[in-house]
């Protein structure tokens, strides 16, 4: 028989107090959160009107214009449910930082162990959301795959012209190449495809080093010192992201966040030599489908923690469930450029 010792409200309060990971892309471009009480997540894409108003005589009836096209897309989010057993030996061992010989009871240590597990679960879910957000910005789509899960590609329909690979003599760092001119062209491209102005340029360290080396880029920023722009060459104190400066309404960021893969390797979220000119008008959404658990009442939630004990053998488990998908409402409001070919 399964025995539940904590109610979900208690576990959720524990989750709310826990420190989360740095999720810059998610927080900057996918700040909205929406839950669905269905298995499928639906959203509408409305094509921006760009037709000129027709000339007519003031003495004749107005001529109806063709309406904007709307496309409804439905996606089934992947399901996450990290699960851990509570090691029955841990409540009897001194915790890190606890006074020698111990000052906590076994019951208090058990509570702390469960809090540790929930922290790891929520951090893992948030990192997966950040991974999906980066994939949406880099590729315009997310490929979901995993053990016992059929590989599914969620394509948000970004215009193919917004995915660019520079080659040969056009690569940054090659003689005669002007990154500033490239940026201006890419800003215009994003504006043409989405009608949204570029507000941020996010890049990895290697792309930044090539941009920083461009004299025209440095001169442009230096000439604007003390007016509408500022510039920072040195890193600041933020974790995994460094603000490098701004020109007018555009901020420049170096993003260095990494995650751990199944083999224990540290993998950068952003590929080398990647530049992402993007608009915050992309209005990305963190969408969460219904929790497939009768004890949860199939309610929509960002995550749903639970714990239970199996009597024989006595084993306690903690599990956190989530059905997430990140969705760029305006997928064409971001481009991705690899400024040098992969080594």
C-alpha cells in the first residue's frame, strides 16, 4: 500500500523557497507563463498585415481588403517526472554544515533531504525549459527525444531565411568582413520578417571576441559614450550572462550557461560562434499542460510534486511532474547566425 506523508501544498511551499538556476533566455524572451487543462497546447499565429490601403474616390464605397491569415497550431508537450528514492541512511548522518556529532533529529534531516531532492527536480525542470527556449531561438524548433519517448520535432514555422551560416570569406574574422554591417543587415531582416525591432543581441564568447575586435564596432560605441550608448569590455558579476553594452535601444549580451549531459559532460547551451539578434516582442510563452495524475486531479500546473512510501520493503519516493513547452508567439522575431563554420 502506498502511503503519502506530505500534502502537495506543503511540498509546493518547499519548492517556492528553493533557489533556481540562471535561466536568462527563458526569462528574457519567454517571460509569460500559461497553463492548459488539456493534453494538447494550442496557440494562434496571426500574419501581420502589410498591405497598402487602396486609393478610391471619396464618392464611392470603400473596398474591402483581404483579412489577415490566422494559423492555429497544436502541440503535445513532452512529460517530465524526475523521481528519487529517499536514502534511509541519510536521516541518520550529519548534514554538511551541521555541528559535529549532529544537532538535528532524524526527522528534521529527512525533511531536509526531501527539500534537497525537490530542489534538484525543480532545477532540472527549469534547465530543461531553458534548453527548449535556446533551441527555439537557435533553430526555430525543438526536437524532443528521450528514453521510452518517440522523437518528435516541434517546428514553430520560423522563416528559413532567419537561420544563417556564414562560410568562406564572409565569416567573421576574415579579411575585409565588417560585423557591424552584418548586424545592420540582420536587424533589418528580423524587422522585415516580423515587424519587430531587435532589442537584444545574444552571443557566445567566441562570437563576442570577433565582434569586439572589429574597429568599426568599437568606434561606433566609443563615439556615443555618455549619450545614448555605453560599453563594457570587462565581465560583470552576473552568473552565465554578461551585459557588454548597448547602442540606442539594443543591448549586447554574452551568454555562457552550460548544462550537464547524460555522460556528465558540461555542454554549452549556445553553440560556438553563434549570434542571435532578437526582439523581446517575440513574446515567448512557457506553456504547461495538464498533470496526468489522479491525485493531482489532472490540474494544470508548472510542476506537481508528490511523495509516497511503499510499505514492503519500506521505501520513500519523491517525484515532481511537469508537462512543459516553450512557444515563441512571433517565431520570426529572432534570427540565428553562425558567424564561423564549426571547427
